C-alpha cells in the first residue's frame, strides 16, 4: 500500500521519530563538548573536546540520514 510507511503506528514512522530524537540528543552533546573545549585550560583538553564534538555531529548526521531513509520507505540500513 503506497504511503503506508508514513502512517502513525507504523514501525518505520516510529523508528524515524526515534532517530530524530537521537540526532537532537547528539547535537546537544556536540554543543556541550564545544563549550567544554572553549573553557578547557590546556590545548590537549581543547583538542579532545573538539574531537568529541565532531564525533557527535557526525552521529547526528547519521541518525538524520537513517530517519530520512525510513521516511521515504527505503531499506532499513541495519537489515542490510
């Protein structure tokens, strides 16, 4: 049935919503890591916090891509 993947209660719709929540959470952690880098007292700590921020930003993008894949009815990348 066309469009069935976009109805509420559909596992793909629910999974996409969860992926968006995870992306938002990862973006918040990235923001917090950037703030920690700005307040760090050593260059080593600043670099470490920046690496963590970059990792969380990439994680957020991954979650958003996953949600987008589910919303358009593509294959679940986890099942490939």
